[in-house]
């Protein structure tokens, strides 16, 4: 069995996704205090194995330190690893929102890399534009799109690492994915694309 739960977290209510399968759990983009996520893990008796980031903006990772512990690994797109320690890149120093201790990735992800959790198998799509390394993760007919693709719009490209031309190329690639596809964006509700 595969389950997906959504928790808008933090001041910017970024969507945190909890994937659970066979008693194993993976969390995508915990952007604020993750108490609700921890409660759900306890309720389900699921073991958290992986915290996965679509990119390293603070509103997608302020909750990471509260989830990391022995046996939990942090997976980050390779070209966004800079944001784990750079307050300019992750916007904490620019916007002054939240404190983030320096983080360390256990694994850096590139295009095509896969991440598994129980029966879930996610494939990394490197989709730069919003940031230099931001990535989407595809599993079955679901796409976790971070701040790359929203319903009817896409992420801003004027922040550190942003690139309008790269965003156009990334969106063009996503348009070629087999449909229908359920998109789970970084902000706002899921939608069928
Ligand atoms: Zn962002």
C-alpha cells in the first residue's frame, strides 16, 4: 500500500508531503515545525527513513533539523546543496525568516537518480529555473514539483540561482511527461495536469 499525506507547514505554508509504504516513510520539503508529521508517523507506526528536498529555500526546509536523527538521511539536489549552509541562497538572511543551522546532505541527487521508500520509487527530474538545482520527483503518475510548477503558473525566477531560460526548458520537459499526471506542488493544492 502507498499513501500520500499533505501538511502545509511554516509561515509560507509550503506543502510538506509524507509518503508511507510498508511501514517506511519519506518526507518531502518540511518547511516548518513538523509536529503534525511526527504525530502521523506515530499514529501509523511508520519509520522515517528519508527527508527529501526539492530545493533549498528556507520555506521548504526549516523543519529538517526536527526530523533528522539516527537512521534518517537527508537527500538534496546536487546543485542546490549550497543552500544547506548559505543564508543568501536559502533566503534566511535575505528575508530574515527563521533560523537554520548548517545542514549536511547524506546523498546528492542528479537527473535520473532514484529514491525508494517501501513500494515508492521516485525518479529525480533536474528542473532548474526557480533555483539552480531545484528538482521534481516522479513516481507512478504523481509529480512532486516543488516551486517549479504550480496550478496555472510556475515559480519565480528572480531569486539567487534563478534562471528564466532554464525555467522555460524545464517546463517544456515537464509538458512531455505522460498524462494524466497528479501534480503535488510546493504551494497550493494538488491538481491533475
Ligand atoms: Zn522556493
